[in-house]
């Protein structure tokens, strides 16, 4: 059972902290947010996601290297759709079919879309460009810990490393990643067009074909603005292909990893 703790005693001033060491993962990061703008906070949260996401996938039990080698895609959302159209059968046979633990298929699928979008240069996370915050060094303990505090926002996650297993590390890192990816959208000041997301995925079940169809339908309406990343991320998430590491992808294989609670977000009338 994952010992994930929310510990108010860890709170200091406005800051982002990521600390912990487990095998290849090694973090000693702190950002002082006392004079930061919301744009600066987005940059800090993106930095945290970049630091942990590969490890969240890597410790899950999937063969990340095989997936990375499999994904050979051109630029743009159209190239992602073309890849899915041409390679879905081979993907199911070569990657999914060869997995020892079929319950990890959802993790592999998430990493597939993560790599497709990343290699195609398609934004699916809030983006503010250059990181303006200067990282400071945070001390490590016998735990992995994350603290995010800025004005009225507080988020704390902590996992003891005593007898920790790889999948538990994947779980805590995925939990942190889920928090920072979605909070970055909040601070980015973009319009969250949940009505369009709902319209695109309405009555569509999880399938690679539906994912491809939704992305093709979405592509012409993309404007190159920050809202695009939200639309791409959320339509895939609604089809159960989250393109970023999140705890829900682990639940089938590891039932003690609970999916994040769904917030009651509704489209505006």
C-alpha cells in the first residue's frame, strides 16, 4: 500500500519543491515563488513534469525503450494520425501483444501518445516558453516529496522510501505529474474549452481508431495558441489515452494506486 502523505508541516513560503532519490531518479529541486508571476509558476510546474515523467513511466514495468524505438513520426498532428492509421496493427502485435503483464497495456498506450505528440512537436501541456525561475538545491530525506504553494494554492505529496517498490515510485511520480500538468493549465490563463472536448468525444468508446478520428477532426481548428494544448490533452484523456503520466494508467495492474478524483468541471452555458 502506498504511503502517500499530505503533511502540512512541510509548508514554507510560496515555493515548488521536488526532492528524493530512488535508483536512477535523483531530485533536489526548489523554486522560490515569493516574487513569481503565474507565468513563472507554469514554467516551474512544467520543469517538474519534465524531471519526473520519464521515471513515472520507467518504473511502471513497461518497456519504454521499445516504445520509443517504435514511434517514428513526422511533424504535426496530421503526422500523428497518419502514424496511428498505418501502425496500429503492428503496435498491437509487436508491443501490446508481447507484454508479459497485459494489465500494463494502459500505461504503454499512455506512453505511446506521449511519445507521438512529443516527437511530432504537438503541444499537450501548458507552455510558457523559457523558464524564468532560478532553481535552488533542496535537501533529500528517506522519501520522495513534492510541495506546491502559491497564494491560495497548496499541493503536497510525500512517499516514504522504506521498502518501496518500483511501481510505488511510479505511482507517486505519476500523482505528482498529474497535479503539476493540470495545475499548469490553471495558471496559464487559457480558455478551457470543455464544450468542444465533450462534443468531440461524445458517444465514442476507447479505441485507436476513435482517437485518430477525433484528432483529425480537431486538427483544422487548432490556432497555434495555448488553448490547443488543452484540447489535445483532454480529448485523449477523455478517450482513456492520457498523453502524460497519471495514476489512473496504473490502477488495473496495481489496484492500490488509485486514479485521481474527477473534478466536476462542466462546460459553460
